C-alpha cells in the first residue's frame, strides 16, 4: 500500500504530465510556430494523375502534352462525360500558368479536379454539358525545383516572356523552342478552341530570395487578398461581361469568402490628353499581351485570371463559373446550336426594306471583310457564357450595337 506522501507525488507527477501535454498542444496551435505544408513531389503528382485516370476511365483522360527543358512532364486532363458527344458542349480550359511558384493556384485546381471526379449532381451535370481541359502544373520546373517565375531560358510561361517573343500580326509565338511550357498551352488552345480560359494564381515562395528558400516548404496560413476575374499586372485578362465576374464573386461569398472586385473597386476615371495633369489618378496604362490572350485574339475565347489565398474559395468561385456554362446565359434567346458555339457568329443584317436577316460564319474575321451593311455582331454562346458584341464599321443605317440580337 502506497504512503500518503508517495500518492501525493504521483498525483503531482500526473498533473505536471498533463500540464506539459497541454502546453505542448498550445504551442502547436501558437501562430508564432505555424505548421509546415507538405511539398508535393513530382512522383506524387504523376501517381495521383495515374490513379485518377484508372479510377475514372469513362470521364477522365490524362495526356502528357509537353515537357520542361529538364524532362518534367506537362499534363492535360480532359474531363467530360464521354457518353455524350462533345459537339454541343462548352469547352473550359483551366490552367495555372504561374504554377510554377504560385502553388495555391495549382492545389486549387487539384481540389477542383477532385470535385469534378466526384459523384455530386452538380459535378455530373457539368460533365454532361462541358468539356473541362485542366492543366494543374504548367511550369513543373518551378513547381518541383526552383520556385522561380522564369524557366531555364528565363521566360515566364504566364507572360510568354514579353512582346519580343510574339509575332502578333501572325499570332505566332516565336520562342516555342525556349518555352515548352508556353508551347504546350498554345497547342491545347489550337486543338480545342476553348470558350473560356481561366488561369488560376495564388501564393508561393516566388518572392523569397534563393538563399532564403530553405527546404522550400511553406507555412500553413500563408495567404493573400483574393482577386476574381482579372490580374493587376494586366487588366486585359478579364471577362468581357462584368456579370460573369459578379457571378463568380457571389459564389465565393456564398461559401464565406470575400473577393477583390478589381476594376469595380478601383473607381476608374477615363483618361484623355486634357486629363494629363491628373494622370496619376486616371491613367491605367496600356494592357500587355500575355499567353492566355492568344485564345481571345485567335478564337474569341473569354479569358480571366484568379488570385487564390484559400483553396476552397478558389474552388467555390470556379464552380460559380462552371454553373454559367451549364445553362443558358441571362439574355441569350437562341436555342442550342449544333457544332461548337464559339464558332457561330450571328449578327443582324437589314436590307432596304428594314427586315432583319441572320447570317452565320465559322470564320468571323474573313467573313466580316466581305459583309454588306453590317452593324453589330454577337458571338453566340447559347448554352453558357455570354456572347461578345463586336463593333464593326461597315456603314449604313440599321440597328445599333447595344440594341440586342
């Protein structure tokens, strides 16, 4: 039988042990000692893609569409319900052109992929109505090895390296041999001519000097102001219809995440020569030409960019975008057309009696030059994202640009 003193010592030891455990748990929760985030390896990434493809052969195809200069694969995931023909489906390209160093863009896309491969009713509907082209890691050299924006040739796949790498008159990229990351994306765009291209960015270690990278693992809780629809480095990367941006913001807000509205929050004033004295408050600069704009310039693809601090916020906003593609756009009266909606250009033509005529062409740029009294055109996206009104200068009276279809 234990003496009273011995029992007291045992109780004290137990109390001290519990207290030490509590303090240790408290230290683990202390924001001054944040948790480290696991760094995804190339082997884990490839194994994940292979596993997904094996588990979902009817809705997922994984293809290597390029490789970095050091041999790391660049992959395309095509996700859709293959029991339904693609002809009338919306095509949405999702990339992480800065993933690359901005890791939360890539991990958000991987979370979106998990959702798309799930069995929710909304995911099933999305795959029946859309083809999702998903490129989670466009810059594997940076994602797995360097955490730098530039590739081995110092070219940033997101920007394409600058205008000196483009022949914009011919819409050709001149440095494909130096930037296989850019080449892979452009070839996917040429093959699929997507209706929408959303490029997802986020947080990473890109701002850390090389000598400060350490073991290249990030801390839990690293975040940023989230931006929906555009990019501050190039405001041309945005949907042409503000309602698309608002729909995505609303989806994020419904999930509990705020968002920067970019231009709406900027309270922009328009600029002209007479306003030069206050240019610092009105002049926004001129847009750049980045890789994603290739699709817009060549196929009238709607482009946009995201900044993601919280992965689930990014997924919520991307799902908000995909919901638009599942239905008819707000003011689009046309029934669904056969063929690819992005290739159908409709505009009102008036003859001398004032009667409207409809014309269509799969080659808008060539047909417009031969058109008669053409006044306004709308790219029809009848079962999803909005068409874009195109301003034309082919004389005569007739209907104005903003008078609808």
